[in-house]
C-alpha cells in the first residue's frame, strides 16, 4: 500500500516537472528511476501474494481430499459388490416367482412364498429326504448368509451411532427394548390416571414359543455374543413381556421368539399291544395313496419278514416299489428287528407301495426314539402324499399337453 501511494506521488511530480525541465534534467531522471523501482516492488509484492493465495488454495484442496488407505478402499469395494450381488439375486428371484405364478395360473402380485413352496412341491416332486437337496426358490436373504453393510464412509466416519460399542446391532436391540419399556410405563401411568384396568383378553400369549437361542440371535444380528450378553438380552425382553400392555409391541417381541416345533405325531404315538407270546403289535389303518387303500401291522421283535397280501416282497415285480416299501425300515435301522404284515387293495404298484411305505413309517413311531422321529419327519416319511393324477382337460390331449400350433 505504501508503494502504491509512493508511485502516485512520483507520477504527480513527474507530470508537473517534466514539461518544465525536460528529460535532461537530473531531477526528472531521478524521479523516473524512483518510479520504476516502486512499480517493480509493487509488482513483486502482488505476484508474491498471488503465489501465497494459490498455495493456500492447493493446500486446502489437498486437505479436503484425504487419502483413502488400500484396506479401506478394498473394504468399501467388497461391500459395494455384495450389495450389487444381492440386488441382482432379488431381481432374479422376483422374475422366477412371476414365471412360477404364470405356470400355476395365479396372480403374480398376490403370489406369496407359501404359494411358491407349494408350486415347487407340485411341479418338481422330490424323494430326497434332505430338504437342502430339494429344489427351492427362496428370497436371497434366506439363501445367502447375512453380511454387515459398510459401517463407515471413505473418511472413516461410522454410520451407526453405537459403532464404538463394538456390537452396534446388539446394543441397538437393548436400546429399543429399553425405550419400549419406558413408553409402556408412560402409557400405563396414563391408563391409571383414567382409572381403567387392563383387559386380560388382549394379553400377550407366548406359551407356544421360546426365545431365540444364542446361535440364532448371533445369526440374526450378524455379531458374536458371550453368555453374559445373551443373558442380558433375555432379561430385558422378559421385563418387557412382563408389563401388562406388552401386547402393544407384539411384533417387536415375536421377532426374537421361535415357535415350538412340537410335532403333532409325537403326542399321538399309539402304545403297542402285546399278544400271548409277548410280541408288541401296532396296526395302522387307513393307509392311503392315490386309489390304494390298506392297513399295515408291525410286530416286534421280528426277523425282517415282509408279507403283502399273503406274499413276500416279490408281490411287486418292479424294483422301485420294493425299494419304496423297505426304505422306512432301512432309514430307521429296523429291517432285521420287526415283521411287517400289509393288506392292500386298489390302485397300481406305485400307489400300493406308497401306501405301505407310509403305514410302515407311521407304525415305527412306537419303536424308535425322539431323535429318530425328528429325522423321519425331516425325511418326509411321516407326511402323507396327497398327490393324484391330474385330470385331462377338454380341448387338449392331456392334463397339460396342448395341440401343436400351426400358423397355416
């Protein structure tokens, strides 16, 4: 600023001195030299200021663009790839569900997962006893294991407000449960002030369910838990359930409970009767399959003898019906410990062997333990097969077959 003022004074002086004395005057030459020095110094100062401003801008830009480490970059890329993969799988699942609904002649918009399972069981029947080996169409969330999403951005700032607890999902669950308890206390205070008693008919009934196990809770939260944390989870949830108006948060509570897998057949297992020789006898009536009807009697102890309408296993000429009959015995390991007497009529070899198979499996419940019962249930031995031959449709040669379409 001082240099600018100095140059203005010099210009003013030269303007009035030069016309009088000319360029030959030493005073004028000194004024010119001084003006040049001031102009040079002012330009140098301005250029220096520009350099400083540019350097400050560059430093600020670099400070905003912080370097992302390779580990952070790889983590974010993996999270992004997983999200894109799940989106593709969800898109393919929706397309497959619509195709399946069209095949079954139902509305794709109202086609539920239960309808999907029923359609697959009808269109692709499987005799494989392991459910994981059977054809299925499930949402991607149930097929692929859950993974945690990216918990922080490129700058390292966490998304979850409980990130630094180390287990944000678990502590968020406790936080929500405690908040629900506080809200229920406030609601209860309002009801008490109104002098209204809670209705016992709308109370929460949890007799048919239990809390998720530690492993199941870990799988849901995608976090590892120790025994103390799991006990704290059950403690806070039991406190929430004990409140008189806990039914207001029924969905939240049932999310962390699992229905008891009490099988109906386990309660209806008949007690065997005994003959004069002390042999245990169990008879199963109404063994049905397609048009076949019959009854099956199992005697224990036995030698593995199988009698079908007075004949042995050669009653069936083909190998497949014979394998159907002996499969329950082999599966339970009772092929040399019981005798089987079956009376069957109606239907063909497939229907009769299916009816005998179900009768044998149903009668073996009285001779096996609980773990084997669960294995038989998983294998489908205790489930009645209601499938029948589909009727022929008018206007077409078969149940599903259509006449060949010809353009001309």
